[in-house]
C-alpha cells in the first residue's frame, strides 16, 4: 500500500530585541554568565508584574505581514500552566484566545513543484529558562527566561521532509533580512507534528510530535525515521501507534518516546489578568507596514538584475546587517555589484585575518561610500582604497583625512610612472632577462617592484601596460 506523509510545524523564533518581553533585562545575547541577566520579574519573584515590550508587538506584526497573515487589532495574553524547574512562575505567558496574527500563507518551490503552506497563527510568548546537567546535579540558568518569542503554527500541509526544510530555510532568510531574528544558536527551534495515512485518504493518522529541534539536517533525518516507523506499524503491525511526544537522538538517528501528547485542557489556559489587551490601531499598523522590509524573493531578484552572483545573493539575503549596509551605499550612488565586492570580498577578507566574520563589521555606510567614491572618481586606485578600508575597520579612521595623511591620493602623471618603470628595469636585469627568455611570470616581480616604488599610488592597469611596452 502507498502512504502519504502529513506534517505540521510549530516554529519558535527568538526575536531580536534589546530587552525581554515583560521586563527591562537584556535579551538572551546580552548574557555573559549564567543568571547574570535576571531580575525579580523574569525570575518569578512574588508580587512582580509584567510590563509589555512594544518592540515585540512590532516585530510580531512584521513577521505576520511577511507571511501574508491577517493582523488582529485586538490581541490578549493567556497563562499556560505547567510545572518544570526552568519555568519559575510555573506558568508561561503566551497567547491562545486572541493571537496576534492568523490565516497566513507562504508558497514553496521544491523538486515536486509549488505548494502553498497555510499559516494557522502566529502568537507571542515568553521563553523558558535552560537546564544544565552535570554530574550529580542539574543547574538552572534563567537568562533565557522571558526572552521574547513568536511561534508560527502551520496547518498540516507539508507532504515531505524536503518541503519542511525548504520552508524553514525560507523563514530563516525572511526573518534575517527583515531584522526579526538571527535564527541562530537555538534562536529558531521547531516541533514537528507528523502522521501517515493511506494515499487518497482524507482522515488523519495517529499523530506524534517530535520536540524542540534546531538542526535542519536533524529535522530531515527525524522525519524520515518517524515516517518509516509509522508505515511499518500500519503495514506490518510492528507496534501500536499512540499519540505522544517524542525526541530525536542524533547519535542513533531514532526518535524515542518522552510522554503522552498533552491536550489543550492539560495546560489549564486562562486569561492573564496582569496584562491588558493590546489594541493595534490603524495609525500604528500603517507605521509598521511602512517599515516592512522588501520580500526576500523581490530583493534577490533586484540583486540578480544588478549582476550580483547567486553565492553573493545568498550571503546578502541571510545577513540583514550586511544587506542593509549594501542597500544604504547603493542609495548613496554606489553600483550594487561594486558594493557587493567591497563588502563580501574586501571587508570579509580583512575581518577574516582577525578571526572575525561579517557579523562583526561595524563600518558605517558613509565611510564605506567615501572609499568607493574616491576609487570611482579616480582620486585613488583600488589598492589605496583597500588600505583605507583596513584602517577604517581596525581603527575607525576618517577615510578622507587618512588618505591625505598617508599620501594615498598622490597623483602620478605618465612621465612619472615611466621614470619609475625605467628605474625598476635597470635595477632588475635578471628578471628582465628571465622574461625575455620566455619566463612570463617574471613580469610579476617587476610589477611588484614598480608598485613598491610608487607606494601603491599608481594605477595598476597603467603600470602593467607601460611595463609590458618597455619590456618589448
């Protein structure tokens, strides 16, 4: 018998805010040591009341707009009751009755064709803490407690592991480019709800949930394993399928039972009386819409039209900070393709030497544009531009002042260049002879000597052309 896979996802995304959702403690990335980013409110001390972070609402609405959701102008919070050591209040503040976004849709393109995935809802909630197990003891780190999350709940519209991974990668690109979340280091976690049914059947099979997964590769492996387990149970009666929560063991590649699947009534939801309803009026919604970033697909197409390579497009789309820097200097007048080369090749190379990545880039658009402009106008050559760029990244210098101080804007006329080349030829007779004897690479030594004499201020193309003419 042929079977059909049915999958729905619950994706938890940690929002990029400066503070937690209900208190002024810094977000999860602000912590350096266990429990150093905790206050009486987020650690569940008696008498402390939550205060809503406005930025969380704005990011949740932005996510909803990007996923084509209806934005609910009246939204409330509820308490989800359960006890666990990393949940200090013994309840989680979340949204059940009036989530902030509903009825969305995202289109996927896979090897099987296009498919629309319906978004049931997006709701805001607080994260729990973290348990650290070691030796005889388990320790609780509350730094992550009350860090803001959105949970994106889909309808059971996925039919393959490929569709799931494609969807998650699309979410990741959208949220990164939109400044909603970096989606890294546990900031994007997924619960996979999976069942199997005979092909052509409309009834759902027995559903199991694989909890708290963050690796896309592990999610794909878990789906393949669990789908086969269900099909074996239906086809060969290897076991009785029950509705339950399972975890995936990466080492063995298998899922294992954790507990029976809870239902909504198990959590005893009730409205949170400490938080007033949030009303999103037309003016506020229009303000959020005006700041909504361009869709990832549209942005990628714009970059493609500008001649930027697919590899560079992937790097830009996946990094909101870098993409914004490029867009800013393009708005100032720099060509997009040139801007991409300066950022993704030159800046990245300079940072790499110090063991850093583009996430550590702090250069302003104004300073980078000043460098690219000087090169484009011919005030300096590209080699000099890179020297200025290094000084900006390492010491945050003023590009124009540094250029003048180091004499990098010094112009050399044709006669000056010719005189330097003649001097180099006269002082490097062996390299000249090697070149004449057919060793073409010998010209590189002569070229390097010329650039050294000119202190990088000459135009490399002009120098190479004159040098070749002189050698002939």
